[in-house]
């Protein structure tokens, strides 16, 4: 059964409801979350999207990410996605919010981060594989082979490094 999402305007105000495929097809603005999960060594966990995903299969992406469901807050969506995709229940810190733009594929995005001592347990329906990468390793891969990452992750990681990494 296909999910429904809230359609929002440029100010992130709800203006309608539609099927996910329709929203993506017409490029309507909608909401999403991205969660960066770090280990105690400062490495960032990335997941490779399942081969069964309709968008960007087998591309590396944030630790966990997903759409905000109707009547759900960004924060609740972040906790839900973290549990659904990685089996983790951890405190989250909001890092920043991005307005919908071509780089986020029409999604208003709130980025969260957390630190874990637990090994993520990826949901194979969502994530083909996952592992921790140093930020330097990710930066090198982004320079050498940007096509292995989703477009939104490339953009969000760039902004994260500019705003949050000393």
C-alpha cells in the first residue's frame, strides 16, 4: 500500500495531501528527516539504499532518513526512522533545517545527529548494507566518486561539514 505524504509550500506550511509517487512525479514540496549516527570515534554510519528502492537504489545515504508522515512532527519522524531503519532508540539533537530545494529533491529537511555505542542493525528492506566511515573517508569518496551517494546526502553532508565540523 502506497504511503500518503503532506504537500507543503515554500514556507513548509501544509497545503495538501498526496500519494508519494504522485508527489515525486510532479515535484511537489514535502518533508523529510536525515539522521547522522556517529560512533565514539567520530565516524559516521552510512547506509547503502536497498536495491528495491524506487529512487537511488544502491546509493550511500545518511545513517537513517525518510519522509515525515501526515500529522507527524519532524522529531517524531526522526525517532521512527532511526528505529525502523537501524533498530536504534537514542536521544537525537537537531542540527539544522534546510528549505526545500533542487538539491534536497523538493524536501524540507531537518537533520539530526546522535552518538551510539551500539552496533546498528540495518533493516534489509531499507538498507542493503551499512558501516561507519571517517568524515575524511567520506570527503575523499565524495570527491572521487560522488555518484555513489544520493544527491541529497552530497548536499547535506557538505553543509554539515561547513556548519558543524571544526
